[in-house]
């Protein structure tokens, strides 16, 4: 009960919130704790805060919200936790609770409710919003604006290509099956050629690829930002779009979207279609490796450049996929592959985090770039658009323009004979 006798809203799953035994084994893997050293910026501290809010021992004040806002949602803590704490679910439920009850500044409301929730998930709106930003970037006029605008412009890629994806793209090798393809929102506006290359790889692996026209945003931006109702609505749109025909798998090349698609069964508990959909979702790297693509496809000589790999948080921690992309990169690079120190520590992108929390995002970006420079690599490969944009901007700022940033699909297509 609250102090005025009204029942407190129960936003956390009680059993899941009690699974944390406060052992602290997750602390060393938490990027924000590594940076601030503050227990309240650690997974253990945040779970304590969430429970204190739920139990009415702590008001939902600015200080509490600040520690939850600063969480990247990277889920490195989940991968490190011996008790199997579902931190991502606790965080999403807490953020949903916060967004319904906490007063935010006009600027933060604009970022969260308008830009992130109403512009980014809609490709036509995103293209319109990017048009003046691209003009400013081309005119090199960013320095006339505040730092936030300068940092946002730095994230825009020099070249953007919109994906021209056919509804059905037939197999280019002995036919092995039929898969669906999720084109993504940011991916198809900024990395359209990467989407085309992803389909090319799947066709070369022997699969017809279906890209339903009526698919929509996966809902990740809404779920991570504390709008679970909108995330559920997005999930229902995609269940309908991919439900028209039998598919062997539903393939996605963006790690952040992939983890949300694999968790539609949690977003819509008890819905058999959501469970069936989630079970079919595969990251491009895991699907290609399960199809043996790394053994058969590369006849081009490995390019003589040193290559390293950055683990996107939502691939390594949320989906626990670390081997498959490395198998594919090594199939091309051979002895030219070099491991990246702290490869699975967040680069600061974290979906839209680099817009809502630019200071911490920049600290983590600087840390990531320092590690990339240590490898001596000329090329860094990853599997998430946000990470690629964040690392590109950081490398440019560090003057390391000679280091290429590539999505795994582009890296593989370039190496095909
Ligand atoms: S999700 Fe990432 S930033 Fe948040 S508590 Fe877990 S490890 Fe730390
Ligand atoms: S989240 Fe897991 S690893 Fe971290 S303190 Fe709780 S039980 Fe330990």
C-alpha cells in the first residue's frame, strides 16, 4: 500500500525480481558500472531500486529514474548472471512504469515520444527527417549548432542507400527451402544495400527469400523505451505479415531487432502464433552457419587486410550468439582475423541511447575506439546498424578514417567469388 492507502501498481514479475541473489557477479560486465563505479549504476543496484519502487520504499524521483535511464539495456549482466535473472524483462517493465508516471523535460519528451517512437519506426518519416540533416552534414555546417546536433550529424553515414527488396527473391543454388526476411526500419533506410546483400547470401545458400511488403517495425525501440503497448501492437502487425505462408525461418540481420523478434512470445504470452514466430527467428549469421555457408561459399582469396569483430550487445548477450559471426569472418579473413579487446562491451549506441544519454554514450564510444586501435585492424565487422554508425562516428573523430566499418553481410558478399 502507498502512504495514502491506495494499492501500489505491481509492474515487476515478483518471482523474476526475487531471482537476484545480490552476488555481484554481473558487476564487472556492466559498462555503466565500469565507467562510474557507482553501485546504483550496476545491475544489482538497479534491481534493488526497481524492487524498492515496486514495494513503495522509494519514490519514483529524479535520482532513481536517472540510474534506470543510464542503463544501456545491453544485457551483459544477463549473460553473466548465475541465477538466470531476466534483467531485460525487469528493465522493460520498469521503464514502462516510469514513462507512465514520471514527468520528463520537453526535450526528452520530444526525443522519446516523437523522434524515437513516431519517426524512426516509419521509413517515409525517417527519410523526410533525415533530409535537412543530410544537407547540413554535406554543407559541413554542423559546427554552427549545439553539440547535440553536431553529435547526431556525426552519426549519419556518408552514403545512404534505400533497399530495393523484391517480395520474392529466388534461390541461386540448389533449392533448400524458403525463408522470410525482416528488412528493419533503420536498416532499410540507411543500410539498404546491406539488406540486398543479406538476401543475396541467403539466395546463394539455396533459399528463396520472401520479404512481406506489409511488415512493420519490430517494436524494439518502443519496448526499450518503455512503451510496451506499442511494442505489442508492432508484434501483432508482423505476426500477420509473416503468417501468410509456411517459412522455414525468419531471418534478420540487425541484432537489436532480432532479440525483440525472438521475444514476441514474452511480449504476447499465451499467443501460440507469437511463440511459433519467435521460434523461427534466426540472426543472419546463425542461419548461414547452420546452412554450412562458411564451408562452401568463399572461393575468393582472403583480402590481405587485418579484420576484427565487435559483438553487438543484442547478439552476444540477448541472443547469446558469438561463435557464428566469427566463424563467417574467419572463413574469409583466415589468419588476418584479430580479436578485439572487450569486444562485447557496449559501444554506447544501444538503440537510441546515444541520443537520450549522449555523455555516457560518448565515454563508451571512446573506450571502444581505443580498443579497436589497439588491434591494428583496418576493418571492423559487426551485425547491428547502431553499432556501425556509433563506431564510424568515433573512428572519424579519432582521425582513424582508414579503418573501415562493415556489416557482416557486406563483408561476406565482397569476399564471394
Ligand atoms: S543492461 Fe547493461 S548497462 Fe544495464 S545493468 Fe545490465 S549490464 Fe549494466
Ligand atoms: S543480477 Fe545475477 S549476477 Fe547480478 S547480483 Fe543479481 S544474481 Fe548476482
